[in-house]
């Protein structure tokens, strides 16, 4: 293995929105990862990516890339329905693998991939970037240190922009069965952030609804049916005994972003951001202890794993993830959200949906 981890990247189209906003600039700035190989579905776009990012190899078949002896690890950054096959191919080739969240289109896919990775002894990472956010790592530390005392209640809201008009190339997410919608993606990230900071739920009641059952395709000038949920409300009790509530929604205009409130017997901590917990913006953290007035809390440097000049915004938490991925590959010791983390979250989201479908509060097992 070379000094840098040699990465093969599935989904390296230079015109990809999320990867261009986050993964590509993070990898270009990473001192730990070398973008050695790129893979897209066509030779032309693969070569375009190779030249754009200075990669050594271009592939248009992820299976061929996965078996290449020139790479140590694979990143899978494609649409959710396409996560399974390249992730499985990478594991079977003995490569360490980082896959975006959700890990699979279904919980069954995620369970199979996690079991396969364990059988092959490879390091895994899933794109639950809230768990490497310096702000949330700091809040978790403060909660465990007793800043708020006994946690009594907590509340999280995330209101994200969700356009009701969009071109047909962007309406594929309307189909809930594809596994990429506000319940799986946005709620997955947000509720994982809450569970990471204050602990797991023991009992949950969910209400999952589709408030906008049609979208308008601007190019075809047609209305299309939507089965994906756009409002997810969750209430429950945590293992600590604290009460918890979450509301995540895709809203047409001026979404208010992310807000997490944690209320304890001795104090309060509040985190806010303009988008969501997993995005790379540095969340504002405020606290009140023995006071009714919130004040800004300074984040310590020891939760920052990337260089001081690392790009801010969307690349930041992705860079944090890659830094710990490289560490896990080198040392065999992981501080990452792994495929096992993903399976646990997939199952929890299933319980939320089941609660909504049955109208009953359910135990979380």
C-alpha cells in the first residue's frame, strides 16, 4: 500500500451535483487519500473525469475497477438504487469501501452488504456525516460530561427546500420504492444525529405523510404522481428516559434549516444551521447552564481531523469522513459510522414507517 490510500471512485461524473459540491473538492484537498481511479457508466465521461481530477485510471465498469490491484479502497457515490452492485463488487474484491447513505435501497440490501463486509474483513464507512461534525462531536462530549445534567427532553427540526416543479431528470425520487426520499435520506441523517448525541430510542411513534402528491415536470409540462413522503414527524422516548421529537420536511419555499434543542435538568444546548446536520457548514452551538440566556460555545480543535486550510462548506464533513476512513484502513481501528451503523438506522426507519402505517407506538429493538 502506498503512503496515501489509493481510491477508486464510482460515480465520478464531473457534472454530478452532490459529488461536485462535496466529494471532489474534499478528495483534491485530502492529505490522506489519492483519487487514483474514476468510474462512470461511459468511457467518454470516465476519461473526462480522469483528466479533470488527475486520476491515473478511468473505468466504465465498476467490476473491472474493483478488481484492479492499483487501488486500496472504493467510494460509491451514485443514486441510492445503484449503491448495492458496486458496493458488493468492491467488498468481494477485498477492497475497503465507503458508500453514501442510505447504504441500500432496502434494509435487506444493507444487511447483506454489512454481513458480506464482515465476512471479507474489510473496513467500511457509510455517509452519515453528522457523526463526524465537529459541532455534534462537541455536543456529544458536553452531554456526556454533564453540561446539561440529566437530559429531560430534546427536539429537532429540519425544513429543507423541496421544489414542487423540476425537470423530469430530477423527478425519479418521487417513487418511494427507490429508497431515496425525505424519510430515508433527510430524516435518516437528522435522526441519526440526534441518536448519536443523546442515545437511542426505546419507543417511537411516527407519522409519515405525502403533503404534495404531485410534482410538475417543467420540460414535459406534465404533473406526475408522488409516493415519496415529504413530512416525517417522530416522537418517542430515549434509553435515558428523555422524551424526544423530530420533524423533518421538504418544503416549497424558504426552508428554515436545522435546529437541535437539548434540555436538561441543569442546562440547555442548542445547535443551528442553515441546511442540515450532515452538511459541512459549521453549526452554531449555544448553551445555557444555570442561566436562562444562551451564549455561543467555542468548538475545540481536537474534533477537526482535516488540515486548517481545508475547504469549508459541503466538502468539510466529507473530508472528515475520508480522514477517518484512511485512519481505519491504516490502523484497523475505526471511529467511523460503518455499515453496521447503517443497518441499525435502516431498521429504525423501518420501525418509524411501520408505526405510521399502523397508527401505533412501537418498541425499538
